[in-house]
C-alpha cells in the first residue's frame, strides 16, 4: 500500500514537473518536483515487499553517485554531451532490465505480449545507448562532428534495423530461441552507431531530443514488462515530451525527421558560399563599436554557441546593465536551435540572471528587426545566416533564421570568419552594415561593457 501511494504521488509530481518546466519562471520549481518524484519512486520501490536485496541496491546507488557527481559538475558548455550521456545510461539501464527479464522469466511468463515488450525495450534501449555515446563523442569533438556517409548508407542502416525487427517478430513466435535475442542486441547496438554517425553537428539539438524520446519509450516498455505503472507514466512523459521537442526543433530548421536522420546536414557545406566575387569585411575595435551603441535606442542581442564556449554570459549581463542604464531598450533574440542542445541559450542567460521577459523567441522578434538600431550577434552563425533565405544551393536553405540583416547596424562578435556547424559561409560578415569585432566573446563583450560604462 505504501509503495502504491508513493507511486501515485511520484506520478503526479512528474506531471507537475514537466508542466512547470514549460516556463523559465517556474523551471526551478519543476526541477525540484522532478527530484522529489524520483526520491519517492526509489523510496517506494525499496519499501516494496518484493525487494529484499538491499546490499546490492546500496552498492548500485553508491556506484551511481560516484559517477553522477562528477557529471553534475561539468561546465555549462559540456551540458549537451552530459545530457547525451544521461540518455545513454538511462537507456542502457532499461535495456539491461529487458535482458535480465528475458533470461530469468520462465517459458510460461514469456507470453507474446511480454516478449514483444522486451524486444521493443531492448531495441530502443541499445539503439539509444550507442547513439547517445556517438552523439556525446561528436559534441565533445573526440570524433568529427561532420556527417560520415558512404553510398547506399541508408539502405544498409535500414537493413540492420529491419533485421532486428524481423528477429524480434520471430522471437515473439518462439521465445526459446535465445540466439535470436542476442542477435537483436548486437544489431540494435550497431544500428545506434550507424544512425548517428551520418548526422552533422547542426542537427545535434534535434538528435539529443529524439534520443531522449527513445529512452522514454524504452522505459514505457520496461514498465509493461515489470508491471510498474509509474515507469509507464514517467516513460510516456519523457517519450512524448522528447518527441514534441524534436518536432519543434525540426520546424525551427524547416526539416523533417527523415531529413535529419538521413539527410547528412552540412555534408556539402564547403562548396557553398554566401557572397560571390571579392569579399571584404569591416573590422572595428570595442571602443568604435561602443560609440555606435551609445547612439542607439533599440538593441537586440543574439547569443550563440560562441558565447557558451567563452563563458561570456555574465559579461553579457554587464553589457545589458550598462546599455539599460543609458535608457536603451535591450532584448535578447532566441533561436530554438542556437547552441548544441534545446534551450541552451535560455540556460546560459538564466545563469546570468537576465530577466526572463527580455528573452524573445525568433518568430516574435523578427517582425521588430527593421526598427532595431543595432543587432549584436555573440558567437551565433547559422541561425542568423541570410543564406537560409537567399541561397537555394545552401544546405541551410529554408531554415528559419533570426533576421539580423534587417537591423540598421550589426555588431558581430566572433573569433574569426570561420563557418558554423553547418559549414556554410555567413554572408553577414561581408554586409556593409556589419562591424566585425574579433576575439573571445568574454573579452570583447567585457570591453564593450567597460566602454559603455564610461561617460
């Protein structure tokens, strides 16, 4: 009875957690609710009469703590790859539970439904495990973030997945064929690698949220196998939210799921240029750029991954404070896929206590851009590249972008003229309205803030 009551309370808290995470204002409350729900879920399970191997549970919890604490201490720039690793661990746990149940259940317990649920759990779990590991390695730049492709790759990938599905169907008909189960595991592990290797860095936010969805669905299947309603609820919430977020990401890039998974975004990027003929850019100092800002009335700041790499969010807060003290209207334009994970820029700016109501989504800020005196781009690239609207031959053509090219002046803070994740040259660098302020974002933003502080 106690276990069931804690499960009901935990289920309600998981739902509320997801609801509160919908807004930056209530996000902290959502995190607290999620933690409380997990504590109740684990505590209720331990109190269950069917649980008696407390030493093993304690050892597993200690091991998990030893691994989890260092992962929680990673810098904000490493959160995307840490998130991918979290998906990998969760999916591996679900898959291993499926493996354990298959080999410990009696033949009478391996009904077609239970066997089918185990197959579903194991395929999704192991695909998510290896796929998330590859995603983390790409994000950490241990392996290349560029798409890895070869002729006929999609056919080979789908053949591997099809083989796992066929073996799964045959296993449902005859659960005693353990060699089929081992084959399913190997094919799922292989498919996870093959699935993510051809996906480029520009699509990583979508891949992370999609893998999150797979991990949730694997947990749902585990819930059916274990007859645990809380696992079904939590897994369904995780799977559905990950899927919805993936759809939002795809819409933000004007791409379909199949295009993300099989399109090798960025593969042809080196052949793309944004400006034909001689290209020149205008370089300025922080002092020069500050003089332009002092004359502005409306400023929009567009953060990108370069801000995350430089850990410049607190300097951005100083810049924001000094601009607003001069009576300048300052807003932040947030692109849905800026950075390397969904909501990356929101997390960074929240860490620096930027007011939530100043963070404006792309669709809302774009109509205002023609009235903006100066747009400050901090380390963003693909998400502001006009080639997405003007160059049909570009890999990012059709992707909605923040229309900073419509602002009256542009200050572009970047280390150099290198391309973004998609490998596409940004024609904004060579726009007559653009002032390039080169250097680490933390340093250049700090210099701008210091110059604005002067009378």
